[in-house]
C-alpha cells in the first residue's frame, strides 16, 4: 500500500497503541518521581482516599435507581403550582 492509503482500522489501532505507550511512559515517570519523594506514604494515603471516592461515585452513578416517573411528574406539578402562586 502506498502511504496515505492505510485502512482505517489499522490507523485506529496504531494510534491507540501509540497513546497507550505514551500513557505508560508518563505513568512510569510519575512513579519514579514519587519514589524519590520524602512524603511517599502521605501520597499513597491520599491516592487511596481519592480512589475510594472515585469508586463511591461510580457505584452511585450506576447502582442508584432512577426516581419514579410519577414522583417526577408530581414534583413538576408542585413546582408549577408554586410558580403560579396557587
């Protein structure tokens, strides 16, 4: 194939692989820098708290049941009545 005629899936996979390598390289630099810090235990504790908070948000986002349809309609009706002054 001549340059510029590569199939789209191949270009997507190559771009994804390049992104993964850059991300891994960046993460490795960050870990190396963290290992040389004097406050590494505090950083680890902070990272743990952040991960716990993120986990809580994810679980709340995907496990919380949506409000009942009639409940939503009732709230809208009450808001309309309050706005109209009834």
